[in-house]
C-alpha cells in the first residue's frame, strides 16, 4: 500500500516554543506576530524573531505558517500589507486566514503566498471548501466537528490540502461562530481574546451544578492511520498558549508514531502504554477523547466535573527538557580544504546534496611556522552559533603554507553563510504556491432600493402568523427548517408580502438529504430570495444555478470594506456584523445594500454537542415543547438552549434580547436598506409586542411615550462598546 507523506504541524507561542517544535521533529510550525493572530495573550513574535525563525526553519527543511486568523477592523486594515511584506520577502510559507477581506488583500498583493483557510471560517463540507478553492485557497482547516467521512469527501472532491487538529484543547462551539465570551464581556473569540465561559459551571434543570459545555482534550494517537487514510495532509497540535515542554513532548511522540506507520503501513499499529502515559503527563485538561471523528456528539466527550488541568509529571518534563530543550538540533555537514602557496585558499562545506565552495586570500609561504592540519581543522570546526555540526573533514595542504587567523575565520564564515543560504533555498523548489483563483459565477447586480425597511425574521409558525398580521411588515425572512417540520397552508404566504427563505446556520453532510426540498421551496415562487448563513450554502446555490437574490446573514462576517465589497458583489444584501460598535460600523462604506439587526435574542454559540443529550437523553424530535433546555449561570441568568434536531446542532441564546431602540434615531440617519427584527425563542405575545413597539418607534423614534419596550431587561450588544 502506497502512503503519502504527511505533515506534522506544531504550535509556537514564542521563540523558545518554536525551537522546541523544530528540535522535536515538527515539519511545520504555526505562530503569530504582534498583530492579527487569534491568541492575543500568547507572547507571540516580533518581526525580527519571525525572520530568524524563518531562516532556521528553512535551513532544516521545515515550514512556517503565520496565523492571520482574526477578523480585521477597517481602521486596522491599512497596516496589513506592511506587516506581511518583510515576512513575504523572507520566504513566509503560508498564512492561516479567517477574514475574507484579508484573503482578498493577500491574494492580490502576495501572489505566491499560500493561503490556508482557518477553522475559524467554519468550513463544514465540500461546498464551502470548493468555494474557497475558487478564491485561491490551497489548504482548508475544516470545523473540528467533522467526521472522517466528511473529511474524506472534502479531500476527494476538492483536491485541497486538509489540515486537522489531532491533539489539545477543544472548543465546545463551532469555531468562528461563537459570541459567548464576546457578548458577555467584550472578549471576542474572533479576536483571539476568548475568556472561556464554556469552562465555567452551570446549573441544569434538576438543580445540579456541572460543567456541561467543557470538552475533554483531544487525543488521536491511536487513530493516526485512520486519519492518514481519510486524506488528512497536516496533523495539527493545538497549543500556542502552552509551554515549550508541552510543545516538544507532544510533537516528539506524534512524530514517532507518524514515522512508525509511514515506514511500514502493513505492520500492526499500537501505541505503547509508556508513550500514552507520557502524553497524559503533559498538561491534559481533566481527561481525553478522540473528538468528533467517530461520533457526532456524545456525553463521553464532556468533562462535567471541574475542567482544571491535571498538571504534569515531573519525570516527563525533565526528560523533555534534557532531550529537546537543553540544546538545539544541528545539521551534520562535511568539509574539505585546499591550501597551497600562491593559490587562493579553498573551503568546501556540504550538507546532503547541497555543496558550496568558497575561495579566500592567496596563500603565502610561511616565514616561520607553517600551518598544520591541526591548525586548519581547529579553525574550521568552530561553527559557533550556526546550525551546523562538522562530522567529517579532509585537508589538502602543502608544508610551506601560511594564512592569518583572520583570513581562516572569514573563509569559514563565508562558507557557512553560503551553505545556509542554499540550504534554505532548497525548500522553495518544493512549494506549490496557491491554487489559481477562478472567477465567481454569481454576481449581484441589484440597484440600491428603498431604505429603512423594517423586516422580520421568524423561526416558528406562530411568529410567522403574527408577522403576517402587520401591514407595516412587508418582508419576512422564514427559517427553512420551519417548512421541513410541517407543511404550511398556502394562505400562510400572503401575496402582498415578500418572503425570503432562510437556510440553516450549519450545512453539513447530514443536511444534504434536504437539498431536494430546499431546491423545491426555492423554485416554488413563494420566495423572493434566499438568505445564506455560511459559505457552504453560498456555493450550493451556485451548483443548482440559482440566479435569484441572495441575502447574507451576519454570520458571514464583513468587518472591513474589502470583505464587504467582496460579498456585496455576490449578494443582494449583506447583514452587518454584531461585534462592531457604531463608529466602526460607520466606517463601512460599501455601495451595496446593507442590513442591520435591531432586535433579537443573539445566538451565543452553535454546537454539535447537545446539552439535553449530555444531561438527560436525546429527544430525537423537534417539537416546540421538547426542543429546549435551560442552564443557569453563576449570576442566576437563564440561558435558553434550542436543539435543532433536523441538522443536529444546539443554539445557546443570550439571556436578554438585543434591542437598539434607544439608538434608532442614529441608525435611521444611516439609511440602511433593511432594519431587522429577529425572532427565535419568543412566543406569540412577545413577538406581537416587539413588532408593535418598533413600528411605533419608526414613526416616533427614541421615545417611550408610545409604548414601553416589552422586555424589562435588554442589551445594546456591541453597538456602543464594541470589542478589543
């Protein structure tokens, strides 16, 4: 059986961790500079340190991927090109990206730079991967929730490189779609500042305090052959906040077992108890699991008990320090020297198939003591702080030669410098570069329409009926899953209204069975357009040659004008993000139609794991009475969790609704096309009261004289405060 070469990718939060990763056998290292990296609290690297790391990595035939995997605000965007330029010139191997504006900018300005789609992009299947391939992405880091089958599909059907996490801490939510930390305390996971609220205790329906949102650490060493056979190209270790001992120890053990399997795939594969215990001695959080590769969700993946680190075994730490941290690995080289009177001195250094010859000063006849072989070997063996170790050296010298010590040292330094340069260049010939971007077929040629149109998004039948009853509400966004659960009479769709079909927040392989129904609904004539919430759906609409209006929800992030303008070319309307404040929103100046959410219980996170299944049992249905669960936080706030059993994911909603009624005067002056009221967990009475209130406010904004806002408590979200 022929098995491909795979990459072992290690994390580095600082330079010591980088050397630890290289010493322990990582093929590549991912790290961040001082900006745009999704681990704001790691030490990270200066530009000079990054350039030094690139030189060392390339010397050893390793690669470095820079994490540019945060969402970038408009005011920060101008520094992106100057930030990348010196690293690109130094041979940066690739960047890991979340922001679509960043992707567009880097693709246009650094055409030979590999673009990798971060797991923060929430790619959950073949459609999203294919979409990014069209944009020039050559590698995708899919959502960690994907199964081996889904990963195999992405590899086989797109040909993209696939990078998957194999070890370390796991988020409870789909990465890139979690606002939990952001909404509660302004520390955004999309900016690398997550405060980890999923690691806190919550009280369940039975009054028991547990940790139902805290996942065990990922551990996949026993299943490496399965991952290789599924098409995984890069095996990623989590941990840019971890210690050098963790980085080196975990990398070394995964290196050992990848090599063992790749050397002889037919040999029985088994992890030794000793190595397993060594891994457990390296900062494991409570316990381990094998992630989502074999299961969609499961109680066994959750800690439930307090998820503190179990510490580390001192003997394991001592061994790692001695083996990988006490000294750096060196490249073995061989050399030869020719020193004859009247000729330039010659020194040759060779590393593998790379060989350099440098010539120095003319050799003089010795007036007193001539050079000996011992003298020459001593001078040329002093390789100092280089990454070379001389293992063999031959000398051709006559008996009357002389060269000053300074000349010998300069000859050695010149040979080392040239050998290092040529060794670093060896990696360039193996780089594939980007996939060539294709022209996207979809185009949104929609002229600017009326502004400040108050619209409603509904998730239940009673919300739809309430919205229908208001003549002041002309456009209604209807959750497509509502139409999968029940067949609504035709009179539920009124001829004087506009209806938009809203596709699910997550679109994975288990949802493909509904594609035929979605396509029929789109073709039914009942809907004036389709709202998408991820790149999967945007690409799927292209595959069915849908040419109608596409509306992008706020889950397709547009934090800067480059991203907004890019998405506006494909969508008739783009919804502004939830994490920018008023001043930041006003910096977005795209000419397309833009919408903003005025009201709604905001989804804090989406998860493949199911709280109700973890704490009670799987309900295996989606009725209005059974598909909700409640958790109480430390402050006695009630968090509503909705189980979407059609697509099998959970939505955790904020404890109070967003409402921007007190900012309505400012918002109306911006003349956005759509002002949206989002309904999710509200009942009929609450839905009616909110619509009535906002219709009244639209005529007399920023006053409470018409009616009192239906909820005693509400939040302005980030409209005033924003995120760091």
